[in-house]
C-alpha cells in the first residue's frame, strides 16, 4: 500500500504543481501588462518596471489560493486518466486496489491540499497582498476607497462614534481622519478632524494636527460651540489596524480570524455584516473544495481511453473547475442580495460538487 500511495502522491503533486505553475505564469504576465500602464503614469515618482514586477509577485499567492481547486482537479484528472490509458490502474485493481481503498488514498492526499490551501489563503496571501499594496502606494500615493473614504462605527460606554478614514499611507498610518461623537440620544457631541493618525500601543489612536469641535448644550435655549486646534489628540478605541485594513482593502484578501473579528465588530455596532460573513464562511469552506475535486477526479481512472482522448477529459476538467469558481462567485453575490444564510451561501457550491462527485463515483465505479 505504501508503494501505491507513493505512486499516487508523487504523480498527483507533480502534476498539480506543473498546472499551477502554468496558470500562475499566465496570470503573472497579464497582471504585469496591466501594471505597465501605472508605470507610465507614475514613473516620475520612482515606480519603475522593477517595482511593478515586485508588486505583481506579491499578488501571486492570492492567485494561487484562487486557482488551487481548479489545478487540483486538472492535475488529478490528468494523472488518473493517464494511469487508466496505460493500464497501470487496471493492474493496481487486479492487485487488490478496491474503489474504497482508492477513494481513501486520494482523500488523504486531498486533505494535504486542503491544509496547504488554508495556509496560503489565511497567512501567505493576506500578508503578501498588504505588503504589495503598501509598496505600490509608496510610489503612487495613498490607498483610498473612492471619494468618501472608509466608514467605521464603534459603541462605547458613554456614546457612539462614526469614524471616517480617508486613506492609508504607505507607512501604515491613516490620513484625513474624522471622528464624530454622538450621545445616547443621537445628538452630535463633538467632531474631531486629524490630518494623520497612528495606532497606539494601548487600544488608542494618536491623531496629529487636530481640529476638534465640541458642541456643549447648557439648556434647551442655549448651547455653546468650543473649537480647539491641537498638535496631538489621543482617542481611546477598540478599532484595530486589521479592522481599518478590512474597511479599506478587499475583504476576500483577509485572514479568517481577521474577518471573524471584523464581522463581530460590525454586528456589535449595528452595521450590515452580510458581505463579510459570506467571505468568512467562504474562507472556511473554500479549502475543502480541494478534497471535493480529488474525489471528482477518481472516476476518470475507471474509464477506457483511446489515443488522444485524455486531452478531451482534461479539457472537461478545466471547464468543471472554471464552472466551480463561477458558481462560487455568483452564489456569493446572489446570497448577499437575497439575504441568504452566510454559511449556506458559502457551502452551497461545495455541496453541489460533492453531490456530483459522489454520484459519479457511485455510477462509474461502484455500479460499472
């Protein structure tokens, strides 16, 4: 059995690695061609072709994470079809390799791909993406979210706060920060504007070049407005750097724990968290799709191939992988629009393809 596992694992891993390398190289070329436009616009600030190559390299872990279910399916189909065409799998079957043992062997390999996909998507890709964005912002300017910036809310013991972050600077600080404080009755208490803000070491922000306005109501007939210009202002808050990055950067590039914490923060402050909940559950279920793809590829080992027909089935695997990614994206957007349960929306593509893979295994392997 060790010999069979060594055969399967070495062949499948080598094939998946080769297919992944081919796809990543293609995406690298497309991203680099697109980035050349930015080189022409910002060449005066030092954003050269070499910097563009480095930035595109930082984007590759995200592409690897997105492509792994497809490449696992294509690579495994290719190996299973080639073993069937050369009659090697037939020899293994006559030597005692039953369907359930083959399924168990490939499932163990699928779990290896699941762990690898989770590690890339949860640790490598978010760090690389954030590093690449900050590198690009160093030469092109700051990272912004449209014209209005990113909005966050926080509820504290004595009031409610609405925070607007205009942009993120290359050094990780925030620019054009506005903090609106409301009392428990919903009246505006103060407005604080800072040109820059940094995250403190003790759950606070340190704002610099601050324009602070306080609205003090003495009674129903009179009120007072106090305005002060401050060099620095320290604001205690639980809004972390990860939460600000989540509001500014794309949520699908965040880690699972960061998404969970940001979702809890949105719920605690009465904000809509549907989109981020769906992305969180996608992060949970997406690596498991590699296991589904491995099971889906096993029935190809029980087919009878003629010369040249392997390429046809590999092409079918490509189409199946693309359809999975398309279904995953469409159902995610549809679930957010229709208000479906986030965990069900994220798990539905995997459930559909699990049913297809088990049906194919039952019909082609067990029955025939």
